[in-house]
């Protein structure tokens, strides 16, 4: 079998034909019109198989069965005519299919290994560009120029961005250098692992040595599954973020403001309370309820001073007037409520 014949057979398989159907159809194309016995001999199948197959080929508009003749013959339609008919049918049903189609993100988890600087940077740039709510990034200082335009754009469209920069030689210059790239920036003179996460949906983690050359044998891992991205986020916030030096923290958004990303809400609440503001929170819960009251505590480790009681705690403590309750992000399990959105506003003492 030559390569052209193999390619043709593969295309017919994609179209949905079985191997016996392909053999029968190609035999008919060669014969033009023939009896079932002649087709069976040419295709290398039984006559009974030919009878079954030609019905399906006729339904697809590829052949015509002349059962009024004796003996019955089968005629292959000209391929140009047959393909034109198929194309018209596809065009006719496409609008109806589009009406029924709901576009969603893939539900299957994905895991990839990236072993080159090019691939790691490509994934990092693309995921920062597509992030709508949050970007967490840990990279060496010499990689920041490769992604600073993407980070700046993420900030400008309102994403909550935490940037951790390793291998920083001039710590005194860091505040001016990185101020417009992130909501909060921390720097470290030593080497930090390469990691990032975007919107809790996509993440990558591995050695920063992937940026040292064109190819890195051990590679870094990219994932797009909630449980796995959650592990990367937990590692970033729990193991990497707490120890480097805080060099920049953006001003919080003016209040009143509504936050649909919970870490952005706790950041804003922590910054306003540190400045002496008293706050009220109106929380739409994940279950569809509503909680409203005075913010008594903000437990977080996103910015200094750290106020959480255990690693990764990120919550608001709200006094509703009847009781004091704790509120966390979706996915939290120690707090009493999980928030779908939080509206913060200042109150007079």
C-alpha cells in the first residue's frame, strides 16, 4: 500500500467508514458499476457483507443501488457529486448544532511536562494573558522582563496579582522596579522555585533552572485541574510567599466596592483596616444566602502585618449583630460560610 492510498484510507476512517466499507467503496470506484458478486470479489468480502455495506454507503450518498435490475447492480456516484452533497448536508445542519452548543472549558484534567525555556515562558505568558481574577507568579529576576507587559496588563484589567521575584541583587531598587506589575511584590536574594497559578484553573511548578538554557532535563509540570492547581497555590502561598521581603503593596481600591475574588476582598479589607478604617461587609454566600455585618477581623498572610492563625487561613470574621461568623473563599472548609461575592464599605465609628 503506497502512502497516498494509506492517507486516503485514513481520511475515510475519519469520515466514519469501517475497513470493510472502505474496501467496498474503493472497489466500486474502480469498477464504476457492478453486481454484488463482482464487488465482493474485488473488495475481498462476502456477498452478504456487500449487501449490508452498500445500504449504509447509499444512506451516505456515496453509491446507488439498482435493485430494479436483474441481477442487482451497485453504481458509485462521481466523488465530486457525492462530496458536494455531503458538504451541503453539513452546511445545512451546522446552524442547528450551533444553537444547541454551549461552549465550556474542558472538564478533563491536563498535565504536561515542559522541558525548555521557550515552552515554560509560552505557558506562563498565555496563562497570565487569559487570567481574569488572579495571577500568582514566582520567577527569577532575569525572567521578569519576559513577562512584565503581561503582568502589567493583568493589573490594568483588575486582576489580583502577587509577584515573587528571586535572585534579586539590588534589593533597594526593587520597589521602583516592580511596583506597577503586581498588587503586592516580595523579593528574595536567593533562588526560588518557579511557580505560577492563574484563576485557580492553570498552574505550573518546578525548578527555576528551566530558564538557564534552551533545554532542561528534569522539566517543570503544567496542570489544569482544580485539585492539582490548588496544590500549587497552597505551596506558593504557604511555602514561598511568607519568607521573602515585602517591597511593594498597592493602595487598596476605594470603598464601597464589590469583590467576586475572595483574596482580593481580604487584601482590601486588611489594607483599609490597617489604615484605621472600620468596615461593614455584605456577603453573598455560595449557597445563595446573605450575611451582613461589621468586619471584626481579617485573617490573612497576603500582606504585612500577617494576621492569620494558621497557614493558608484567608477569611473575614463578621459580626452580624446576632452572632459572629467566619467567611472564606469557595473551597474553604473550616469557616462557617463560603462567599460568592463580598461588598465592603466604610462605616463611622
